[in-house]
């Protein structure tokens, strides 16, 4: 499994803009980078933002704030690094609207960012108790458990959810959960189990490329170049436009084929027999720069 990060952008309210701003602020430096780029002195800009947040906070306390006001207030609190206050605002909103799981997911993000892993897990459990296969909550809970050295417990839970989704008939949610399980199995050095998971997903979802791309990457990491290229060819046949080249797959196939060529050249090189004809080393074709594949698995959740 790749280095644990929160790869999926959680969305609050009905649009992605608000939560994108919050997550960028959580990553640090965004607000003040924006202030400096605007040419406004940081101190003056911060004072204006603090004043705006205070006015919005008063509206929230009086009960006069609408959704837009609360959204902006939350953005300001996070951007100004007043995260304890942001947690309090989100707690009230999440308790008032329990069906809007994205609020509680953001609350879990904030608690984890503050070092409160137990509090973050408590919020995530509330989501998963209502919807055990909610992929963003499951991903974040898995990340927290990996950080605490509880990889076995993480795999047990993900595997249990996946088993209920893939059998007897695959449900749509099984794909995202299965991809998470395969990554987790790789993280735990269980490559054969990860390969079986990818193969099962490839059979269950015959039109989706992602299980086969994951399988190709896994095989390549284990030195099975032929198996990796075979999986890429199968993924290529699942392209939405089969007659059109897929730059991602083409670049991977080219780079892996070049690696194989170089290895075979190295194995065949050695002392030349005396009196033999002069030989020149053939230069392999230059492989195209391999672009990074997008993160596997579902991206952001639908707006609640």
C-alpha cells in the first residue's frame, strides 16, 4: 500500500469548493501564501480575516447564520489555524444533521490533524455503523490504524466488509473496498493474497481497468515483467475507447519492456571471442516519460 495519505478529497455541503479550501488550509501555508501573492501585508490581511471570522461567529451564536455563513466561518477558522474552534462548530453541525456524514468525516480529519486519533476513530465509527462500506471513512480509519501499528486489525475489518460485498453477487461498492484491501495486503507483504484480490475484482467487474492495472503494478514490483505486461494488455482491452491509445498504459508498457531489454542485454554481454567480428551495442529506443497513474480506487465521495 502506498505511503498513507488522504488521497480522496472529502466534500462538505453541496459543492466541492468549500471542502477543497479546508483541506488546502489543513495542508498548511495556503492562506498566507495567498495573502502574500495578493500583495497585501500578511498582518493586515490576517487582521481582516480575524475580524470577518469574529463577525460570522457572532451570527452563528445568535442563530442568524445560514449555510453559506457557516461554511465561510469554518473555512476561516481552519485557515487561521483555530482548529479547536472549527471542531466545536463541526461537532454542533454534525450532531444537528446526523445524515450528512461528510460533516463527521471532516470532523474526524480535524481530530486526527490535532493528534486525537481516538476521537477521529470515534467519529468514523459513527459513519461506519450507519454505512459499513463508506469508502472514505474506511480509508481514513485504515490510515489511522496503520499509523498506530494496527495493520492486522485494519485488514480484518476491510476484509470483512469486502467479503459481504463481493459474495454471493458483487455489489458496486465492492470495487473500492476491494482495491483498498489489495493495497493493504501489499502493505503487509501479502503479495499472493493481493494478487488473488485483484484477480477476483477483475472477474467481478469485467469492464473496469483498475483491478488489472493494480495487478500489473504488483507483478512488476515482484519482478514478473511478463505477467505485468499481460495484465496491462488485458486492461487495454477494457479501455472505454478500445481503438484509441491509452498514454498511461502505453508509457508503462514501453518502460517495462525497455527494462526487460536492458536486463537481457546485460545478461548476454561478456568477453568477446577472439577473432570475432567487431560488435556494436545496439541502443534501445528511448521510452516515453511514464506519467504517474492516478490513485487507484474511488476519488471523493458524493456530496451528502
